[in-house]
């Protein structure tokens, strides 16, 4: 059975966007493309300001994903947890949609008695294990993020470790914003292993602005490019899971 | 759809929770614990104490219920708490899923050790290893194995695993873990659910007993952990066993258990050798425990004594050798002096 592909954007940031498009509608557009947007807000000792927190939650909500605010120390655990949680959510969405088709318009997993849920979960678990996953990681490297970047790198290696324990395939790509010459810069092209990231973070120079919106836009574009290229090469339809609420 | 992972609920004591499907009524008595996903409460049902896990994530609840159910199928094995009920609680703010399990009364593992001493550790690790062996034979891996998920019940004193949130079918990816006990964090293996994943955690639990504050990774993990083990004399006795477990050389829990028993019997032999001045309260207590062990224990205790005597004889032999060498040298020196006179 071909199980299709889950597409995610993972945004790691520590505050408000201040340049370019509003990231919230951008996240909405991503969702329309079948891409889930997850956001992780990283704190050091300071507290993220109210506005930043609201933006983080709104981006994830609009992007159909999961958001979490964490201290930099617990980043590793959170990154993998958020990613997996979002995968489950997406798959649950798919299962819910199927259920609606079979059982009528308003049936979701929650409407089934607990006994029946167990069986459905087995299916979701199985999919979680075998589904292919594509993640674009967007890392905010603006000024205040600089001391947190080594931990971000650690967290991404950890994510790769967690996801590669599954039997499904993974593809990762890493973008940073702002880039040296552009709003967004690609650090790492599609690869199944984030371990190749080891050296690339060191040559970053963290700048002042935070173009979160343009970064999400670029990620969507990059996803589409990949799939259109692949569509040209291979003739069969790409099957992917679309988020449905 | 929820977009955050935090558990927002705070249920006040005395709240009555009635299930939507089975209509059972539970009175909340106390909060027992709070995890990343969900809260565990002590509740009363039909004048009986039960434990209830509530979460806004119904899939997590369902997944844990699945695990508990399959444990129930494994007859006669107490791998986790037994499952009593699964239901939904409908409130004005939303529907929460919950399951009800037997309430295992006991001490937190770490508290128990703090109060009763490290003498108990060996027994608990052995109990844990045989439980894990059963769990693994049934095709599961515990996953999030750490002292916080262990509880001590009894008498007879027995260690039990309480949180089945991390239990994963073998071959799948581990979904819940704690860094210190996770071999992935230390770069010493994958996060695939296999018996050796749990055995790594057992080794870390033992290390944790002597490093209650725990520590973070630092450079090459195996070298670093080796040095940490060597720094504690009590841990050093388990050195090769720990290294084997940490580097994933044990294929199953029984193998590790066998080695563990071997370490213990070696330790027993070492006890009479240590001089009385060196014997702190801790090891004296340990010695007393050995003497209390049954007939089989005392025989090997006897063996240890005999070994000790042999050793002493060997030592005596050695001093004799030194004596004769000294005498020989002295005599040849005198003889030389004697000869020298004639030259």
C-alpha cells in the first residue's frame, strides 16, 4: 500500500515578524496547499512578549499545525514532539474525512464509542510509522536567536534521529531567514538525514529583520517546485494528505 | 482541532465526573501527577480508590488504553495497572477523554531509595529486568523508562511500572522518552523500539542512583559515561555490565539479568576482603544482608571465606619468598666481603 506523503513546515523563531508579508495568511495559504505549519517559540531566560506569543499561536492555528513555546534547554524534545503530534493530527484529519464519507456528515473519531476508537487508532499508528514525511525547517536567525542556534542545530539532529527510527521515508530541507543576500536562504537541500547540517550553521551572520511571512512563502514555493519537477519526471499522481478539520 | 500541547485543566477536588458512554460516576480526590499529555487523578468509584487519567487528546488516551488492553490479554503477568473503564467527559469547555485503572498505592521509587537506602537497588533492578523480559516477549518495549515511572508497592516489596504512555510495539519508533534515559540523546543508538532500548535505560537508572542530579552529555558519550561510572566506587563494580548495556550489547533482559546476578555474587566475595576500617555503614549493612540470605547464600558466603584464606596463604608464601631473597643477598654479600679479603 502506498501511503502518501505528509508535508510540514517547521518554523523556529523567538519573536515577532517585522518585515514583508503577514505570516498568518501565508500559513493559511500553506494549509490550502496541503502543507501543515508548526511553530516553535524559543525563549532563553527572558519571556517572549505577548505579541510574539500571539503571532506564534496564530500562525500554527492558521496553518493547521501545532505550536509550542519552550525554553531553549528543552528544544530537542519539543521539536520532535511537535512534529509527531502534527503528523498524528494530519492523519487523524484524513481518517476523520474517511469516516465522514462512510458514516455520514458529522461523524468524527470523537463521536465513536471508546471501544471503536482503539481500532481506528491502530490504523493511525500504522500510518504514522509508514507514511513518508517532508519537512522544511525555517530557522529565524535574527539577532536575538544567535546564542540559541547551536541548540537549534542539536534539536534538528535529534529530530532526524527520531523520525528516521520510523519505517517511512523522510526528507528534510533547511532554510534560514533573514539570509545573507535575500530574505530567505536555503541552507540544505532535500536530504533524508539532517546530519549533513553539521557545519552550515556556523557560517551564519545573524541580521536585524525578521521576515517570517516571506520565509513561509518561499517554503511553499519550494515544496511546489519539488513536486512539479517530480511530476514531470514520473507520471503517476503524487498522493498526499490534506489537512481537514 | 487543538493547536497547543498544554493541558489546560485544573479540576477541583470533589468534582464528579460522569462518563458519556458508560455513565459511571467518579469523585475526584487528589491530583497524582501531571505529564506532557494529561493529568492523573486519584478518584473514588463505588467506595473504591481508582486512578483516572484525563486528557484533551483522545488519541493519546486511546493509544494507552490499547496498550493496557493488550496487557490484560497477557494473562498472569503484571506489566502495568489493570484497566477498569474508558470514557469521555463532556463539559462546557469541551470533551475530555479518560480511562480508569486500578490505583497502585506505593512509594515513588526515588523516595523509597532515599528513605530505605541503596541496599534495595539490586533487588529492584533484578525485578525490573524480569518484568521487562516478559514485556519484551509480548512484543512491546517500555520506552519511557525512568525512576519517575516506577513505583514501589508491597509488602512483599515489588517494583512496578505505572506510566504506559511510552510503551511501543517492537520495531516502531519510540514516541515518548526522557533525555537522560534515552540512548538517542546520548548518540548511542537509534530510537527504534527494541529490547536494548529499555536495557540502556535500566543502566542509566542505576547510574542515576549515584547521580541524583543527573548530568548532561559532554563530548564523546561513551567515554564520558565511563568516567562517570569510574568516579563512584559502588558503580565501578557494575562497570562491564553497564558498558555492555550502554553500548547495546545485550540482546534481551535475561542476558543482562544473568550478568547482574554474577556481579552480585562477585560483590559478595569482595565484602570480607575489605578491611573493617574501610567499611562504612552502607557496606556493613550490605554484609548483614548477605548473611541473612538463605542456605544457598550462606554456602557461597563460606566459599568466599575459603577464597580469602587461600589468598592469605598465597600472601604468606610471597613474604617467604622475599625473606629468602633478602637472606641470599645478605649471605652472598658477606661471602663476597670474605673473599675480598683474600684478593
